C-alpha cells in the first residue's frame, strides 16, 4: 500500500526536536493508507522558540492537527483556544486538533496508557495504583487514571516536591485519593505496593543506555497478584519487567502505551479508529 497524495490531502504533523527517531510518521501513514484516508503525516524539527511562528503558519494553511513532543508540550498550551480536562490538569498537550482555525489541545499519553491496560485485560478502575515518576508521562498517566476512576494513586518520585504538587492538584480536581512520597521512603513504598493492583514505572530508570537499572531494588516487594507495567520501551523488556516476571507478576511493556496514545490522537483528527493491531504487527513487535 503506497501513499496517494491528491490536491485535497490533509496534513498532520509532529513538532519537536529531535524528531528523526519518531515512529509516529510510520504508524499514522500506515493507518491512513489502510483506511483509505486522504491524510499524510510528516515530522518537523521545531524548537520551542519557533513554535509560535510555526503554529501561525499551520493555522494559515488550515492543517488539520499535530502532535507535540519535547520541548513543545508545555509551550503549546499558550497558543490554544481550549484544552481537554486531562491536559488542563497536567499543563501539557501532545495532540492538537484544528477545527477551521480553532485549536483544541489534548494529552493522549494518559488515555493511551489506560487503553493499553484495558487491551492487556487489566481493569484498574475502582482499584489502587502506584506510579513512580513525576515527569510529563507520569503526570499524564496519573491525571487520566484519577479522572477515569482509579480509587487511590500513590506517587513516588526522587524529587518529592514534584509529586506533592501533582497530588495536591489531583486531590483538588478529581475524586481520586492521591498520596505522594519520596522514592527513598522504603516503608511507604512497601505498604503502597502491597495494597495496589498495578505498579507503574513512569520514570526514565531502566531506559537505554542504563538498561541494568530498575526503579525497584528489592524484588520481594513484587508479588504474583500485582500487575507491573513499565512505560520505558527501549529496551522492550526492562530490568524491572524481568524482576517482576521472576516474581510471577503479569507484566506490560511500554510499546502498548506508544501505540494507543497514537491511536487516540488518530481518532481525534480523523474520527476513525486506527487499525491498531495491524500497526502493532508491522511496527511494534
Ligand atoms: P521526564 O519528564 O524527563 O521525567 C523523568 C522522570 O524520571 C522524573 O520523574 C525523574 O525524577 C525520573 N528519573 C530520572 N532519572 C532518575 C533516576 N536516576 N532515579 C529515579 N528517578 C529518575 O520524562 P518523561 O517524558 O516523563 O519520560 C519518562 C520515560 O517514559 C522515558 O523513558 C520515556 O521514553 C518514556 N515514555 C514512554 C512513553 C510510551 O508511550 N511508552 C510515552 C512517554 C514517555 P526527578 O523528577 O526526581 O528528576
């Protein structure tokens, strides 16, 4: 299946720096082509100081939408007409939809993560979660989980101030009970993991080139009823997931979140469901 560019082809793009490693163009162009949708997805290297000018140009050309990656996820917020509830909570967007000059921002990292759990047969609604991290991805996951009805989220981060701030916002704006601790608080980590349905590593720990590192040092904290997910996707099976597997846990790697955050953005732009499993077979195995 090749791309069939016409005079009516609509552009979707990725704005960030760097972008040359991104899998998004391959994923979206395959999906457009499979569904016969007249769109094309391209990646543009745009740094934060050129974002405003770039967005003006995209609006002028009535470009249908775009993804944002580092360093543009926060800056984009200033250039929007409205934002989704999750994007408002975390103060960042990764997807923009342009409805004839009116820009709405969304964050699909969190919704993609929640969809990935569902697709993996894990129902965490009404249950407890532990999330390690307070960066962009952790905030998106925590906000979406709180909005979707997870009953309690315990956040751990190296810099405790960041999770305390996030917990304050989520406790104020959602019905979820959110607690925050430093990653070095071993007693609270053991307690929180002991009562959770899902433990998620949303830090960079375990990512190449530090693939020998794991956010959990003591494997005995992990037990067979616990689902352990790692959003790091490079390597696909992180040290944490290896440890969890040895303890008998169900484990979920980061590629699923990558796929489903893209699928959510795809639906926002086109109104169509991405043929996600076909895309997964081609690019995510
Ligand atoms: P980020 O905003 O830079 O946040 C990094 C997080 O990692 C912070 O919580 C930071 O803690 C923590 N951290 C870094 N080094 C650490 C260490 N040595 N010990 C303990 N904590 C450490 O990054 P991000 O955008 O959230 O991304 C985090 C990871 O998720 C990356 O590996 C990224 O590739 C992956 N990711 C995956 C997907 C997916 O679709 N699967 C999507 C987005 C991101 P401090 O706050 O204390 O510095």
